[in-house]
C-alpha cells in the first residue's frame, strides 16, 4: 500500500488528481499542469513534496560519515548551509542524489529521493557500523511535512507568513523560523529553476503551515516540466544504478564532487575525470512534430548515439524538449541528431540541459 503525505485528505478535498510516485500517493495536478507551471515561472506556487525522505545524522562522527557517503564536503560545510551531493557506489555509479543541511557541528539532516529513505538509512547504518563511527542515524521521513514554495514572488510570500525575514536567507542556506506557531526549517533551495524555498515542518502541523502559505497549489506534473526546463536530474529516470548507471561527471554534476575528500567511489571518479566521460547529459530540442520520451533512441547517420531519459512539451518555450545522454563528441550545443519515435527519425539538435535560465 502506498504511503500518504500529511495533507492527503486536504488534497482530495481540493480535487487534486493523485498518482502513486515513489511509493507515495501524491497530487499530480490541481488545476492544470500548464497553469501551475506558468504561475511558478511568473508568480509563486506551492508543492507538497512530503514524499521526500529525511534522515538525521548526529553525534561525534556525523560529519565524517556524511563525507564518506556523499560526494561533497560535509566536514567543510558551515553550520546553516546546505549542499547538493551524489551518493555513489565503489564504481562511482550514482545511487541517488541529495541535499544535506548542516544543523550543527555534529548534526546533519539530508533529503534522499522519494522511496529511497529506507535503503539510504540502511546504507548509512551499515557503513557506520563497518567503520566503527560514533553517531546516530534516524529515519524521520514520516515526522516531517515538506513543501516547496517556488517563483519570483516567493520571498514576499514567505516573509508575510514567517515570524522572521526569511527573504534575507542566501542561496543554499537555511534558517529556522516559525510559521503559524510551527517550528520550521526554511532553505533557499528548490527544483524548478526559479527563486524559492523549501519548508520543512512537523508532520502534525503541516496543514496549518500549508494554509498559511497561501498561493496556487501545484502538483508533481508541473514540478516535472519545470525541472526539465531547468535541466535538473530525476533520480530513477535520468539515472538508475541498474537500468541506466551514470556517474556524476556523465550527469554533469561534477560541481558536487569534491575529490579532495575520501568517499565511496572517489577513486573511480578521479579516474573518470582524468580520462573524460564517454557520454554526457544533454538537452535535446525536437525540430519536428512529436515528444521525446524516456527510452527513445538518439541517432545520427542511422547509428544509435544516445538515449532520451526525460521529455515533455515545454510550456515556457512551446517546443518539445528532452534530456538524455549522447556520446561526448556529440554533446556540443547545436549538433544535429535525430530522435527515433515509434520507428521514425525526427530531426533534433543538442542543447544545454538548462533550457530556461533561472537563478
């Protein structure tokens, strides 16, 4: 049976269309995906993302465990800051990606993707015990409600709802504040390419916080089209450890890899960086009618040279776009390729994965 977010009943009462995603029943749209997408690009919208995991790591060796199991530098991350990182195996293959928050010198909270919380918790516990590190690992996924408030008007909205000036928080920093009497962690992060915030609040107070952040509710459908326009990876779709194994360098998130630290997969990634990845994550813009979809081949001169991993009709650009991987030598924007759709080749060109420039 799928898990329910704390606002499941409220979403149903508001007429949201609900789908199963990552083992959770979540709203995919409230009005229409296009309308919700546009309001985030032009004003502000709120997403219920309570299906995301939350794992707390605390204790004397918390920073060391985080640094050994993620690709970014947890030890060097200042208290009050957030970091994006990948979680890799010994071959440098991405198991998941995450954002972690340094709550204190010996305390972290990190957010694995939906449905990954239990396996990530087990990985952290297993390695902590194997390495003899002194820290606690707690899966708090069903203790937190999590909302994403995104769009150019989001700072003003957060300031009006919170008991402190949240808008003064810089990118990839967080602050603790109160909204409708609930203690919240508010981070200036997001997954849409727009300015915005992610709000974590106690599960039992999620409805009060949601109602205080009064703006257009948005579903996972708009979240997906927004993140594709911004070129952001979706775990399990743009990379998957068995079905589509990728490294951070192939996925173009090398900025989240700190080879000066020692982490699982570090040596394999150091070799790949020196040699260069064989394929790279790119955007693909279709120049003929059709929509590039997950699994469609990318071809050139009749030869398969890559694969689409995500695709949509871009609400902002009004053209079909996709994300995927092609051979490194074909990754330059403007390179002509084709996407094979139901056996027919459609003209396309390689683009930067970031179709829409935002923050």
